[in-house]
């Protein structure tokens, strides 16, 4: 039931982390995968991994926050593989560890533009194809941070909360057209999110890693998740095994949001 043979799937932010794991999982389940990312070398590496394993993949460079690039991504997928069936809006960035009064307007906009506007743009250009074939699946990568108020992450929490309700809204508008729209909310997953790029020194990177590991250690399953553990659920949601699911917000978080974090008091 989780085979997606001959479907064409776009995964944004597929050069690394969760998106890379989704692209590999979709390809090994039989899909033609369009790997997209702003990082060309990383995206091309994911394509090589897929083709070396016998799968079919194409790399298209695109910044999802740019309307023209998002439109080109969708049309390139359709031109190359002849159809489009699955869109995984996964590209995302963190916003640093700051309280709202410390966040600069341009930095706030950047997080909203990549995470929320990118989801809007790619969906906008994919939906006409889904409507024409009366079938399509959108999977949005939200976050547990979209379900709760997490410390020091105002723009990120706002963007992910908006993605969650956009998911529900799209499910309502397009369900009668055969389009299913769901979201996953990963918890602490072992990727380089928020630690990518030149902004962190090696010491700051180590410190950020330590904070994440400590926070993850206090959750019910007591560890960070691996990208493949999120990709397994993503594959289920875009496959026919989830044929009666739309508007669902699925946590993949090691139990993060099921309870209070009791910390020291739990011993
Ligand atoms: N890692 C976690 O703990 C975690 C938790 C919850 C949600 N998420 C979400 O999962 C998704 C994937 O994150 P990840 O943890 O794999 O991070 P990551 O940084 O390893 O991968 C994200 C990828 O997105 C790409 N990207 C960034 N901006 C882009 C843009 N404008 N256009 C296209 N691609 C762009 C990056 O180049 C990178 O390859 C994000 O939406 C993130 O918010 C991650």
C-alpha cells in the first residue's frame, strides 16, 4: 500500500536532512523524484544517491520563496516526467534563538517567506495540475513548534503554526477535487536545521547541538529522531495507504507534545 510507483513527486529542501530522506524513501517506493534545493551540490548529491540505487530523479534548483523559481520548479517536473502527483513542501529555515523584540524585521520576513510563502507558492503552481487530473497529494512539513509556544523562536513558531492551519484550509477547499493535503510535525530531528551557513562559529554549532540533545533527552523517547523516521511517515501519508486522510496534522516527535516536560521533577 505504500508503493507510489510511477508517481512524480517533488520534494523541496531535498539536499539535506528530512527532505533528502523523503526523496530517497519516495524513490525507493517507486516514484520519479524531483529533488529541489537552493544548494546545488547538495541537491545533486541526493539525485546521485537515488540514481545509483536504481531510481529516477531530477534536480531543479529553486528558492521556494521566489514566485518565478517556484513556478519553474513545477513546470520543470511536469515537462520532464510528464505529470505531477505529489508535492512535499519541506524546505524550511530556523530563525535563530531570539525573543521577538530582538528579531530584525528582515530576519522575521525571511523565515516567513521561506517557510510559509514557499509552501503557498509551490502549492499554487502545483494545484492546477492536481485539479486537471482530479488527484494530488500535498504534504507540508510543519513542526511541533507550530503546535506550541516554544522559547526563543517567534518567527519560526508563527510560520509553522500558519502552515498547520493552511494545511487544514487547503484540505477543505480541494478535498472534493481529489486532492489530499496533510502535514507532519517533526520534533527534535538530528539535522543541521538552524545551524547551516556561515552565521554560526564551530563553538556556537557545538553549543546549539548540546541544547538540542539535552532538550530531546527530556522527551518521552529520550533522543533525537533520525530523518528516515520522519520520511517513513511522509511516505505513508502521500501513498494510497492514507487514502482517507486529509487535513491531518501528524506528529513525529518521540512524544514531545504529548505531555508536560517534567525535567528534573520526573526522577
Ligand atoms: N530538524 C528538526 O528538528 C525539525 C523539526 C521540525 C520541523 N523541521 C522542518 O523540517 C524541514 C526540513 O528541515 P531539516 O531539519 O531537514 O533541515 P536542513 O537544514 O537539514 O534541510 C533543509 C533544506 O532546505 C533547504 N532550503 C533552505 N531554504 C530554502 C529555500 N528558500 N528554497 C529551497 N530550499 C531551501 C536547505 O538548503 C536545506 O538543504 C524544515 O521545514 C524544518 O522547519 C525540522
